[in-house]
């Protein structure tokens, strides 16, 4: 594929495919359109998604619905305290006088990690190389994972029974963290009616495949971002490092992933250029879970989401975010 800016035809294809995916997933998760949109934005940005909330609100259903819309291999792992790293990545077995590699469930285009924070930190860390480098190293040999590769992990709040907090390094590898929340009364009634006869998840059909998805990821990756827009991303993430209420601010990886997510968000809107609105729409989801609030900040009632929201109101928005030489669609 050309490394130049996306053409109108490429943007149109991206909008058509992602709209079909959203419509399909919306039939499974009523009233969660913004949650679904952000999830697909992460998918197009070739990031990994962490969905956190209490049990029973649809975290795993969202992950399964995303996977069902893609005609590609899907791996599913139920994380438990006794899960071993080799249960994820695979193992070398000695058969017929030689070692044979038996791949684990991470060798799929979409990997669903259910209740990831119920596994031990050692097992959680087995995903680090997979998520960052797209490969698995076992006994000194590296095995490439399929492309594209997406991890959709769910976790329960850390104060719940039998959970381990995710290490900072692993949280930083998730592009975004989302919460599902409880549905409205109308949406819950619709959910009860829809599940009288059949589970909507069973009726969900694929609308794209891995090859098409890989092509759309490249389209989103080359959506134009002006120098002023990139500086806005850096200023926003940099402000988290200077905030006195934080022990840990956003890393350079956070800047990279926020820009990639904003590009995908713009492409899903049918634009070939990124606006500050795209950055602001995703800043909380991309940045909040990476921040460590100080003790004083927690005592004052602040959390990562509040810090990012405050910074969005303080960091100046650039006046020009698109170069004049590029015309809009």
C-alpha cells in the first residue's frame, strides 16, 4: 500500500466497514454506541483494549461481539490464579525424537482475555511481549503472531475478591481502558425482550476479514495530523508529567497511542485529517489508566479520569491543525 495520505475511496471503505461492524455490535449491546465506537477506534489504531467493570454488565459480550464481526481466528483465555504463562503462549513438546512447538491461544488475530486480573502477575506479564512486539519467544526462538493482532481484555475492579492489580508496564500497553456501566431501564428492558428466544450474539455475522482489516488499519495510520496537532498531543501528555497530583504521568508511548487513536477516530468520521476534537474525545480513555495519582490527590477525591478532564480544560488548543496544501474531502 502507498504510504501517502488516504484517498476518498479508502476512507469511504473504512467508514462503510466500521459502520457495518457498529450496527452489528449494537444489536448485541443495546444503548452502548459510544462504547462500541471507541472500541472499534482502538481496533483500527491497532491497539489493545482493556474493559473494566463489575461482573455481569457485558464486558465479555463486547469482546465476543467485536470478534464475531471479523472472519478471522479468535483465541479466548479465561484467566485464573493457576494459569501458567505457557497456557497463553504455547509450549515445546518432545515428539518423535524432536521438539515441536504447540502454539497457545495468543496465536490468533483477536485474543479475548477474560478477567485478566485474576491471574498472577507472572502470567499477566506473559502478554507483554505479545502486545508490544507481536511475537512470542520460547526457548530462545521467536514466533511471530498473526497480523493484525488485537487483545481485548476484561478485568474486575481491583477491590473485588481474588484480583491482582495489573503492573504499570502492562497497563501502559493497553491503548485504552473503557468501562461498560449499567444500561438504562429502557435498554435493559430491550435486552430482556431480545433474549427471550435467542442470544443476539449467536446471530451476529462477520462483516469483514483479517485482510480487509489490515488494509483499513493502514488507511487509519496515514490519516493526516498537522504539526500543530502533534504538538497539542505532546503538550497534553506532557502536562500529566508536571501535575503535582500525580506520581506517574503519561509515557511517550501514551503520546504515540493517543495520536494513533485520534487518527483512527478521524477516519471513522470520514475525514482524512485529525482535529483537536478527536484527541479530546479519546484522551480520558487513552491516558487515565496510565496515571498514578498521589496519596494527596486520592484523599482530595481525584482520580486519573478527573486529572485528564482538568488538563483538557487547561492545555491550549492549537488554532491551526491542518496544513493549507491539503484540501478537505
